[in-house]
C-alpha cells in the first residue's frame, strides 16, 4: 500500500498464453510511481524472465507456470527481448529490443 494518499498506484497483471494452449495470470509488484517497467529476457532453457525494479518472474514457456524468483537465482546468460513500459503519452505498451535498447533500473 502506498504511504502517500496522492501517489498513483497501478496494479499490474502478467497474462501468459503459450503455444500449447496453456494460459496463466499473475499479479506483479505494484507500480507506485514509475517503477512499473518490466524488462523481458529469453533464457537459454526456454524460460522467459520478466524483471522489474523490485521483482522477477520466471515463466515456463511450456506449462505457462509463472513463479516469483530472487534476482540472485536468475540465469545471467539471457537475451534482452524488450520491455513493457509507458510510452511518451503514458500509455502502456510493449517496446521490442529492436526499437529500444535495454534500460537499467534506477537505484533508489
């Protein structure tokens, strides 16, 4: 819960649909002021990492199972494929790696 009553708070949900027909939905760490960007990475074993400022989710691309992971347990040999982020008009969109390079998260 945001401590400032005037601070915007957005609840983010990750919806996954796999090629095999599976699907899942997972709540992500809430965005309480521009912490909502999620970088997306492809791991060598087929898993997909959705990494935010404060959380990391691992998606099994075969079963569509999503799990919360500690950052230290993520494989470092990954390929950045894009980000879910706000555009210039503050609308949520997916930005591929071909359109914009990986942006680091700010230290707070």
